[in-house]
């Protein structure tokens, strides 16, 4: 057994020693910021460098979703009368090769090469467990063990797909998103268990690439959001032939004669593949956190404060292994702030204007508080909803699916939340985030200049309907 103490063959600086467990968005942001502030870093990764987002999450899924969108447009669009559709053959193996090449390229450029070129970061490939509150034992992938002592530690181990306790499920060859994204074939029949982001994104992608898709939703689609969001997305899915079974759970799953058999309350479903996308659980079980004094919540996620500090004062955590929202940009922001705090600074993470996007078609985007959340917080609210048949860009696109909803604090008129379903919702939500961040009133938003025939102009129009009837305004009217 080797002991890693206060010196490193790579390190040439003499600042505090920071151990980082993980190599995804939170871990990399923390490691680089800590080095920038004079620390020496030991980064420990048991699997593929880069974590979930670049390898098996954001990047490959958005590539697949984009390919599916192109396939859909070639098969069907609002302009079919003048541009006759030509449904394309789907060469899945070629799409997969293109997808994996871009994943490899980004992992090398944004993770591996950066780590290799930074002399203040030592990378250990292995599985870390806490020995006590100031040291780790790393079981190296190429055999042997390494002891790592630290002044500060960041836990950034991410999350993995959670598997619901459905009888028989664990004995079947079900997919999680990881297996689905690297499948070389498109199944003829696909059942998706789940109703949140991963479930809806991949369900639509597979449907557009040729699968007959059925979604089993324990509640409704995206049920934690404003109710209108789930309703609009369900309508869009059903119009494309995706079967959405709301308030439905399987009581048993079996795999017989190369097909999945799901027992429902009054029927059975059969499928060639089953995708389980019902949530993600923090990767904390193997860390021996009891030895470190780090507390977790009932779901196994590490509990942190606004400074990313855990219940052990010198140990921090960031990313999907914590109780923070599971977005890579939140993870990176948390990792950066954790590094500042581990090296003597004082930084907090403010999520009051955190934008979120679901990459379905139409897209879903939100920021700030929904009406329900605001009222739960004791705020008196007012709101308006603008349907997209009032947005010139949507009319020009011949795609008026969706809406833009603004939530304001009643007394002050200050914008506190935006929820939207639209084809380019993700491209307009940051404007809403900036408006909330800068404490703009809805009237101030309505008075801004927005370029005509853009989707983001819909924010201005939605703001105007608090005081005007936009159906009586001419084009570009303020």
C-alpha cells in the first residue's frame, strides 16, 4: 500500500491539498478553480473521465434528439403541401458512430487533455472510500491501494438511474438511459417507465426514429411542473402517435421469449425493449460516509448548505450526489463555489433564477417560481398565459403548439416566474432568467425592445397582456 501525503510528483505548488472524488462537471470545475487559487488537487475517478454529462447524459442524448428531430422533419412538417415529405431510412449504426465520435472528442478536449496538462492535478484511477474524516483509501483500478490524506475534500460522485421496486423487473434485461443511448438498433416496440425529463426526451426521440412508444406515467408527464406543461406535452406526444398512459403503474414485469411483458391493472403490455427512466439516485452508497461524518438525506443524497459544505466542516459536495437540482450547469457552478470556499473564500450558490430546459419538441423551459410554488411560499401572485397563436414567429413557423406563462408578485408587479412550452423555449428562457435576476417588473419587461419575428418576443407580448389585449395590437406594436 502506498501513502499519498503532502507532496506529489506533478505538483509544484504549496497550497492546501484538496481531494476531489469524481471527474464530471462539478469535480472538474472545482479542481480547476482550486488550482487557480493555489491548491494542489488529487482527483479520483473509478470509471470514465468526464462523468455523466459528456459520456452518457447531456451530450449523447441531445445528439440523438437532434437526429430524431431531423428525421421527423423529413417525414412530417407544417410545409408538407409545398415540400412533399420523404420519410428517410434510419441507419442507426451510423448515427451511433457519429454520436460516439463527438462524445469522445469532447471528453478528450474538455476533460482528459485538461487534466493531463495541469501539473497541479494528480489523477488516481480507482474507487475511493473514507477511512476517516481526513483520509481516503483508493482501490486502484490497475490493482493495489493508495491512501490519500487531505486538507479539504469535495465529493462529486454524481448519480445513477434509480430502479423502481417492481416485482420481476431486476431479473429482466431492461434499459436505463445509458443502454438506450448506445443501442445499435431501434426497437419496434418500446415501453418507457417514467414521466420526467429523461423519460420524455428519450421517448420522443425513439418514436421519431421509428419505435412504437408507450409511456407509463405514475402521475402525469412532468407532474412536478405547472399542470399546463404536462397537458401541452401530452397533447403533442399523442399527436405524434406516442401513447401516454397516465396514472398507470406496472405491478409486475417479466421477460419471456425475447419480449417484455408488463402487467397493468386491467391489461398487459408487450414490448421489445423496456426503458426505465423513473429518476436518479445519488452515488453515495460505496463511500463509507459514516467514517467521514457526512450526513445524507432519506434518499441517500448528501445534505449541503449554501456554501456546499457538508455536515463535516472541511468536506464539501456538489453535483448530482447532493440535494441540488440535477443539472450539469448547477453542478459546475456548485463545484466552482465549493473550491473558492475550500481555499479560504466565501461564495454561495443562488438558485432563485435557475433556468431549466427539457429538450422535447416542443421544448419545455422554466425559471423562477410557478404559481403553486409562489403561493406555497406565502406570496400573493398574478399570472397571465399567452398562447402561441399570438406570437408572430410561431405563426410564421406554422407551429403554434404551447404557451408562455408569466407569474408576478401581485403587490410589486415584479416578475418571479416563467413557464413556457414552445419549439424554441430553451432559447428564450435565459432572457426571462435575467429579468428575474434583475428584479424587473412585468411592465418593465413589456417596455423592452425585442426583435420582431423571434420567439423571445413572446415574453414581451406575454408581459403586455397584463395591461393590454394583444389581439388588438398591430405587428411590432408596443
